[in-house]
């Protein structure tokens, strides 16, 4: 008889991921997505036309970092033997970019489980992105769906 990985998820569980947002992050993300907006890749434009003093990170890049911390939240669960379910990201709700993230900011994504619904087979987490001074840059909710494994694989 197997066990549910969702049974190991508890409200209040918290995970973190931190990274300095650098030139390579911005350029590679622009290349992958095709988003070469001047706000991300043209420092001179941002110095002349904005009050931010330079380029900013893509909001979608921050969502990528949110995905990283969601993966960290399940890393200790997914390889356990005999699980009857497995986690799959069901998406994000209420994503908001509150303040721009500048190149050189060290961001910390904090993932905190806020609800576990065993009947629906899902958990929901609050995700917050702050910089090195504690300034809140982005927020969102992440929904993790806990799908049932095929019975032949649950052993």
C-alpha cells in the first residue's frame, strides 16, 4: 500500500530560493522568449527615458524564479518510494509585479503553503519575491495539483 505525497505537505511549510539577477539572466531570457524590449536590453534608453536609472528584469523571469522555488518545495517528496500521487504545477493566480527588479538586485522567492485540500488533491502556496533590502517586488499564488499515479506504478 502506497502513501500520498500530499499527506506530507503542511500549511506553513516554507521554502526559499535566492539569486542575484545579472546581465546573463536578462540577455538569455530575452533570447529564449523573444522579448527584447528596451526596458530590458537598452541601458541608455532606460537612463534617458525612465526614472529607474537602468534596465529592469522581465516580469516573466520573476515567474520563472517562482517556478524554481515551487520545484524546491517538492524536491524532498517526489523521489520517495511507494507514492500514490505526484505533484504537477497547475498554474499561478494573482501574479502582480509591484516594483521593478533592477539588474544587480538579489531576489529571494519565498514559497509558503497556505492551504492543503486532500479531497481536491491540491495545495496552494503564497509566493513573494523580495530584494536584498526586503522590498517586495512581486507576489502570486501557486497551485500544485497532486495527480494520482496509475495503480501499476503505485507499488
